[in-house]
C-alpha cells in the first residue's frame, strides 16, 4: 500500500490530494489567486486530518511542475521537495499540462492543454487519448495564443481545448471552427489526475531524488532575455 | 527579559535576496552550523541581483543547504525545537521559497514555525558572538538593500531614527564600482582598492548634515561628474574619496543617534558593515566617546540564517509561533514585536 500526497500550484488554484494506491482518499481545491504560500500548508494539514493520514505514513510526494505561474510553482515544488527530503520518500514531478489533459482521456479526440502564460501567450501541449491515459504528441511549449490557434487550424483535426489559457484568450480561440471548449471544470490541473499518473510512475520506479525535481519554466527570466538580445 | 523555556534548538532559513542560507542555533546565541550558498556569480554579469534568477536558484539550493546545515550541526530534524524562516522584507519570489520550505518542515515534524523579520534578524546577529550584550544599542544597519539607523531600546522594541531617502549604502557602492569599472559586488571591490588611494584627494559631498536620514544619489552623481571632468584622476583616489564620503555620512549620523538616545553601545550590521574603513571609524568613535563597540564578524553581517534562528528564539518566547497560513511580506518594516 502506497500513500501519496499530490500538489499542484501551477495556476491561481491550489490543488491538493491524498491517494492510496492511485485512488483518491480526499482532495482540496482552493481558488488561492496568488496566495499559494498562505493556502498550501493549511490545505495539506486539513486533508491529513480529514483522511486520517499522517504525513510520516506517506510513500511518495507528487507535484505538478508546470509550466505555469512562476510564484505558484516555486511554492508547490519547494514544498514537495522539502517534504520528500524530510520524509525520505521519492518525489514524482509531472507536467501540469498533463494534469489538464488526463481527465479528458475518454473523449476520443485530440486534446490541447492550454495554460495562461500572461501577455497573450500560453503554455501548451497536445495529447491523444490512449488506453489508460493520454499520450503527449508535441513538446511543452510557450508562445502567442494566436500562433497555437493557427497551428490547430492548419492541422484540420477536431480538438478539445482545456485549461485557463483558453478563457483568458477567448478572442483567439473563439475563431477556431473544429474545436470545443472543455469548460470551467477542466480549467486547472487536476490533483486526482496527479495521484493516478504518479502512482503508476512510483510502481515503475520512475521518480527522482527530491533535489532533482525542478519547475518547468519554459521561459528564461526577463533579464536573461534582455541579456540575450544585447548579445 | 530572557526566555526561560531553556535552550531551544532552532533551524533558521534565509532566502530574502541572493543568499540561500540555513543554520542551527541553540538558545539564540550558540551557532551549531551556518551554511550560506551565495549566488553572487549568477548575478555578476547583470551588475545586480535579478529577482527571477535569485528565486529559481533558491528552489534548487534550499534542499541541499538545509541538509548541509543539519549535517554540519550533527542534528536531526527531531532534535529541533522550532523551524524559522525570513518572511520579509526582501524579494517576494525569493522569500516564498524559504517560507515554503520552513512551513513544510514544520508540518512534517509538528514543530512550531516562526516567521522572522529580516531587519530584526540583522540586529540579533550581534548576540551570536556577544551573548551578554544588553540593550539599549545604537545599530547602523547598512547593506545593498537597507540603510537604517535603529535604536534598540529593549528586546522587541526598536525605534528607526534614520533611513535612506534614495539609494541604499550598498547600492551606492555597486553603482560607483560599476561606473569605475571595478566589477560586482562593488563594496568589496572599492574596499580593496581604496587603501591605494588618497581619501582626501577629492572632497565629495556629505549629504544631509545634521539630519538623521541618509542620501547617496547625489554622491554618486558627484563621482560621475568628477570622473568626467578630471579623467586623469587615479581610480584609487576616486574610490578612496568616495568611500570616505560614505563612511563620514554613516558614522556622523550613528554618533548623533547614539548621543540622542543615550545608547552606551554601538553595533554594526548588514553587508556594508564588512567594509574595513567603516569598521575602523566606528571603532575610533567608540574609543573617543567611551562607548562599547560591537562589530560582528563579516559572516554574520552579511545575510545569513544564524541571525534568523537567533531572532526566532526571542520571538518564540515573546509572541509564540507564527500560524501556518502566514505568507511573506516583501515590504515589512521594523515594528515593535512585544
Ligand atoms: Zn540583509
């Protein structure tokens, strides 16, 4: 029996779940806006209390590593890494885009996971449903929403759009003809998906030492970008 | 006012700027370990601290640094009595890393969490080497981020009597060093070069005389103007004269503040407190006015986590633990604690 704590803070929502062998015992979703650091630890404490799980019983910690809000990712990834280190258990990092796509695996269509990257840009990746999950068919990327829209249009395939980057770029995505919006329920990475995906990885021993888990930023810092342009 | 709960072993974490640090301190005074991982090389090519780069580095470094601090102190998590982190002032994204790490450790261990004010921690750095120090103290806190003149009346009771109206003292060193082509960080570069120059070669302005507040932007402009008008002046003379102007301003105001408050003890803190000319002048001031002078070792003047653990010991006794829903406060001031 493996008990697992799952955390995702890549969007304005804080998502936490506790799972046992891939089954969710409880989950908490908080619209934390940008107050991830305040909300996360109390949410974990509440969930432990309600599920009767003590942290020292955990066999693994799973975390959504983004791409997404930098500040949110730092809070979630740091918390997961330090807990894994202190409890001496493996830490499983899963892309937050995978956690948006996974709940849509039964639809049969191509899935585009799209998270808000501000400045009219989005973090995105595409997936095909396969038995037991979804399969990534692109890279994890960041770019203007209109570029992704043009690409999807050129692909000419039916596609389900999910993630908070769709609503925040409504004008761009509204122009797509062969796309349906999965809607509010699929706006943020799912902690349930994280429990399911990470449990499989723990079973296959696909995890890292806590120190090796890092946020997936996809973007250099502004200073590095400016420096690159100067050279 | 001495905590009577007995010696508590506290793990402190500090990530407010560009140092990732962790330390184990017993009873607010006895340093068992103090690990500081400086990111100065990461920021050098930008000539200053880049917040996003600092935040990313903290995420990578915090785990290893905490592990090293515990190992160096031969302490396990379960030998600790509390876990503390700096909650501000500082860079928001950087502070979040240390606070998240400390709260996660507090949750795992069931130990109290203590959120510590960075400025207050600089004051408590003095007790790490001088355990019998007694307030009132006149403290000059000078670094790249802060320039404060504080009267510490008692534990937890502070009066800020002066602060900079523009640049921080350390910022002035960085900007002038960059202009003179001496590299980053500027403080140590100017400190190294100044002894080769004449501090009286150029009479740069001493800003705001007779006032408790500091100003350095006019001084920086004066250095730039002088160097343009007299390009042949040896760089060492410019560096020495600039440093003398900064030190004069700092020491004159410290002397006035100590007089005004009747504080018998002078204390330096912050990264600029490592400056050898400033240390020498404050020593002279103490000797001339019959005051005790306390100059912490440079390792405890610059940002470190031992000072966080030291301040946390007093705070835990005076106000108790910090709730786990506490966040960071990037613009926190130095308030009254108890
Ligand atoms: Zn400082």
